[in-house]
C-alpha cells in the first residue's frame, strides 16, 4: 500500500526547493540590473561578470519556476488523495492551505507567462516589468511559504512562521477570508446545495482567486501595452 503522506512530503519538498531557487535566481537577475547603476558598488563588478550572472540566473529562474509550478500540481494531487475531498471541505485549516496553494500557483503561472511572452531582454528594459516580474516571484514564494507552514501545522509540527502568526494574531484554524466576501457568501449558504458542499468556503476561495487573477491580468496587459509603445 502506498504511503501517500510520504509521497506528499516528497512532492512538497521538491516544489518548495525549486521555487526557493527560482526566487533567489530572480533576485540575482534583478541585482544584475541595478548594481551597475549604483555608484562605487558598480565598480566592484566587471561588465563580464554582471552579464554572466544575468544570463545564468535568468535561465535558472525560468527552469526552477517551471519545475516548481509542475511540482505544485503534483503536491496538490497527492494532497487531495491524502485528505480526500470530504476531508478538505470539513477542515478550515486545510481550506486555508488550499487557498494559499491556489494563490501560489497563480503567481508562478503569471511569472512564467510574462517570461514566455516578453523574454529576458524586454522584461529587464521595461520599468514596469522590471518591478512587476520579480514581485510576482516574491508573492509566489510568500504564498508557497504560507501554504507550507499550514502543511507543517497539519503534520503536527511548528514552523518558523509561528512567531509571525502570534505577533499579528493570525489563527490558521480560522478562515482567512475578507469580511465583504464572507458577507456575500452568507447569502448563498442557505441554498439547497448546503447539504452537499461547503458552498461558503468554496465560493469565497473562487471569488478571491478571480480578484487576484483579474488584478494580475490588468497589470500584465498594461505592462505589455507600455512595452509595445516603447518599440
């Protein structure tokens, strides 16, 4: 019999490691853009060194992000098998993890889409994309980290984020949902489907995900329009 908890741990460790590497590579690529422009600091690095760092880090970032995104799908699959759909719907903590995983996957897909759409040169010569591109990697990493933290809690372990949760009074066993969306979801909780599905939680996750995607798409389109106007 397959030990799905062990398989899930392996897939989670793999995608978290790859996405951490992707963020580090993006930071290096970002520094390769700004360091030469900083007085004195730029003199410490030759143009050849900066060019090599930019080229290698961009390649590593793309490959690691792609592998990490695929790893998220694998982790979600093993996690669903481990908890079963019924278990996911019955646990607020698991729902919070699912929501963070959805956020993480969305950010990394946007990151990869920008890279495939614009390429290295256009990204780092466009002021909007120079900030937005690494920002999506950062948000993807942070949501990945929060999802992993919740996973550690489900496994009965403490994580390095526990002081953060305590400082800001965040409870992982309570829904991480925005109040207006919670109020909206209450209007459908009494529907005939309430005995079949946790309509409130599902609806809230879908709405929040759509808001995030719409916001990212708008920024992406604006950045693309700005880039085309430059050429």
